[in-house]
């Protein structure tokens, strides 16, 4: 019965192809089409290992299209739904940036501020060390 084993492999290849298509579109600045690809991915493969990444890239597409509210919501899907994802810290930062673009300074999470300070502080210190 080799057919059942082939089905999961085919699904995995389809998932990867859909994700890769989104990345290719994003990298060629076709943000609307890339967003659709990543949206289709998260709807079709909600438990896939790349789902948090697909949510992040939806946020990036929206951010590039200046749809900051939708970007903030996409980043929130990573922050709340995948807190241990490698994309969670970047999502916190980018969500804060989206809120700032919307003029919603009060909406910026406290942990985003700490993250920003933690990210910028060492960079400033290392720059000072080189002076």
C-alpha cells in the first residue's frame, strides 16, 4: 500500500510550493498576489510548521501596501498564536511599527517597547565602543 504514504508527501510538496510562491511574489514586490498566496496557505495549512511564517509575511505584504491595520492584525496572529515562533520577536517589532504608522502609540505593547530597547540598546553600545 504505497499510495497512502505518497499522499502526505504530495500535500507537503503542495504546501511548500504555495509558501514558496508567496515568497517569490513578495521578493518581486507583487505584494497583493503574495498576500493571497500566504492567506491561502494559512487557511489550507493552519497546523503546518510554516504557518507562523506565512502569517508574518501576510503582515509584511500589508505593511508594504500601507495597510497598517491589517498588518498589525497579521503580526498579532504570530504573537498570540505562535509565541515560540522564530518570527514572534520580529512580529512584535513590526506590529509596533504598524501601530506607530497608524498614530496608535498607546496601542504599542509594553513588551514591544522592551524589545525595541533591547534591540537598539546593544547596537548603540557597540557603536559607542567603536568611537
